[in-house]
C-alpha cells in the first residue's frame, strides 16, 4: 500500500464524517420541529432527508484506490409523504372540520436514523484513528 493510498483512505473517512454530521443536524432539526404546524412556507413542517452521493476521482495513477473519493451531500430534500391529520378543533391552525395537518415527523424513525448516523460517524472516526496509529507505527519503524 502506497503512502498516497493512506491519505486517500483518510480523506474518504473524513468526507463520511462530515456527511454524517450534517445528517445528524438535519435529524435534530426534524425532531425540534416535530410539532410545528406552521413552517416557513406557511404549512406544517415537512421532514427533511439528506441525500448522499459518492465521489469518484480521476485516475491520476495506477492504484486500486485511485478512483475512490468518498461521499458528499448532494442535497437536503423535503419528505413528500402524506401529512397526518389530527382532530383538534381548538387549534389555531384547524380547518373548517376541526382537523390540523401535523408534520410528517415520527420520533421513533428519527431516533433510528440518528443512531445509524451516529454509528456511521463513529465507524469513520475509528478508521481515521486506525490510520493514524498505522502511520505512527510506520514512522517509529523507520527511525
């Protein structure tokens, strides 16, 4: 394994950590707005999801990892699933029939998404820590 391959591996893990951190921020925003019946567009808050995209590099040299580039966030999209309706005639946002459109945020789903994002972040962090240890051991052997 060439030294450049170690740097590529570190960059891939770092890009994964950055993407997962943003995903955790979006999930936290979803949880914070789980009961917001009035969002910036005037209607109820819509759950948001992060879309990842793989990054491929130009093959500048002949190496198994030459094409790998990590991941980046392609965008943050609103979830277009149906908004649940709750009967609450006293609510200020209730329609003529007394129903309120609520956000399409479900806390158990958000918690599972938060756990998977957190574990993916931790896995990428572990890769960076392992790479650092390998580099330190290599430098120690070269002394």
